[in-house]
C-alpha cells in the first residue's frame, strides 16, 4: 500500500480532529520515527529535534535503556489499578522524594501536567482550608478549566474562569510591567504579589503557583532574588508555594529542578513531560504535612500506570548515570553564547534568555514590537535546514529552543550553524531591520 502523504494526512486531520489542535509550518510535517535526538518524516528526511517534543523526550526518543525497561514491564503487566499495591509506583514515589529539594515526600500520580497542577491546587486547598490562589500573568498551567483559569495568556484561557484565582505581574524583565530595569527595579514584580493579596483577595490565600521559567509565555526567566521575595510574602500570608516544574524539571535548566536556581524550597511541585521522556505521566509531590491532608477517595485510572512509572524510573537513571544535569548546564552555556553572538549582529533578535538547555529568542521589530512573522520565517528556515524548534510568547513571536539533554556537542554546533544561516538569510530579506532601534 502506498504511504500516506503529508497532504493526505492533513486533509484527514482537518476532517476528523478539532481545529484547536494546531500545526507548525506552512506544510505540516508527517513524522513517523524518533531516533535519539532526531525525528524522521514520511519522506525519510531527518530533523534534529531542538524542541524535544515540547520539552518531553529528555533522554531522546526511544532511549535503549528506557525501551528495554518499558518492554519488560509490558511483558509483566501493562496496567494495574491503584486499588492494589504496585511496586513501580511506590519506587518512583520514593525516588522523587529522594531527589526533590526540602521536605517534599508524598506523591500523587496522574497522566498529565494539567492534572498534576489541578491536583496541587486541590491539595493546597485541603491542607490550608483556604480557597484563594495567586498565579502569574504569562503563565501556562494546562487545558482543564481550573488550569486554564490559572493561565495568564488570553488565547489559552477559558471563556469563563473558575473563581478564586488572581494574577500578579510576571517577572518579564525585557518588557517590565513597571518600566524599570533590573538594576533599579527593587523587584516591583515580586512585591506585586503582596499588593495583589492585599487588594484582590481576602488576605487568606491557599497558595501561589508559578513555573520557575514561564514556558509557553516564552521562557520568561525571573531575576535572581525574585522567588525568594515571593516565597517570603506567600509564607507571611500563610499560603503554600507550588513550583510547576512541568517544563523546567529533571535537568533541563542545568539543575535538577528549575526552582533550585532561586534557592526556594516549595511546599508542592508538579511534574509531567520530561519525567518519563515520552510516556504519559503527571506527578504532584508535597511535604508530608500537605500530602497527609489529601484524604478522602481519589481515582486517577492511569495515574501510577506501571509502564509510565518504569519509563520514569529508567529516565531518572539515565539522567543520573549520563550526568545529564551537568551536561545541560555546560551545553546550555555554549548554546547561549552562540545565540548571544547572533543577537549582537541581528537587532530583530530582541532578547535571548533562559537557563541551561532552555533558551528563547524573542523576535521584534522597531521599539520591541512583537514579530510573529519573523519567528515564522525563522522556523521555516531552520526546518528546511533540518532543525525543529518551538513557538511561544503571548504573540507567538518567541522561539523556544530545548533539545533533548542527550544532544552531542556536534549536534549543538550543527543547530547553531542552521540558526546562524537562517538569521543571516532573514537579514538579507529585511534590510529595513538592519538599523532598527
Ligand atoms: C508549565 C506547564 N504546566 C502544565 C502543562 C500542562 O501539561 P499537559 O499538557 O501534560 O497537561 C504544561 C504543558 O505544556 C506546561 O508547559
């Protein structure tokens, strides 16, 4: 039988999949295989995946160690419900308790980051017997009604939100909401959390939730003291601190968890994506005190699924044994240097930011006007050169670069060369952008 072409697949998708499931690229890719750091399309063209399936295949596609462990588990049992004891789930809970900072000890497993965040909110509310929650503008928390309500980006929010959630300003230094610069700002954005508590809540907050680096927002990276100040405020008002590590967790930023860059010990953390390097998973971990308050029955049918649990355990082993956290730090430095060099030559690369192997380029025109058209050109150009990257930012104008932590130095140089050729091409096509301010 003849292979399905991308054009045929697109027609069938348009007919049978809701349009909200959006596609990248003018001619969407029909991918059929993952091989380590590469994806292969139906025509056999190979791409370096510098988006890692949305920061998910942390140890690459089909890592031999993960594959072996998952296959072995499939021989044993592909599903076990949480009404029975299951060693893969218990072992992963123990492992997470061992590697997370501070006193995080008790886990609840689900199948996605959406559920992990929704469960964190539920647990925080049970533990504090309070309802109100502070989230951040530019956040992305998931696709359920509660997590869409936590989200701070219009296109991802629900038409009608759930009550009890307030949004403080984000630590978006490139577009400071207070029109300050980091050296003189006195962390107005962090202090806004207190202003929001005092003016828009009853003062009795259950929790603050934030991504250490805001993913879909465009890898918005808060300055050094930001989370320490917010943590002090939230504790003073009796609330819990929830770190959404769905994008930043498990080595991505050059530390095991993103929040460790800010030296804050959260009361709850949420995980998904990279934890199992591609197997469906969500996890919420809490301090013993907070976790113990989560009584009353709960079922997440696929939460604790033994195949996903084994995939996660194997992923964590690979991260540790291959030294991938330190590798993300070192290769991240090289990636950042390469991007900064390009930025210095091309003013339409308005900002380069991030940590480790989580770096973004914000594309702009004169006076920082967001330029989604330039990001589209960049994505088409890099894809043609065999490198895939992601999109983010409130205007879809921020390029997200986040390869598997297993990339080689040579692959990183290959990607940087593709980025360089692409922006040089763009500069040639847009002479009007050369002298922009
Ligand atoms: C920071 C963050 N939290 C939560 C989610 C939701 O995760 P999922 O898509 O697995 O439900 C995402 C998804 O992109 C995310 O980036």
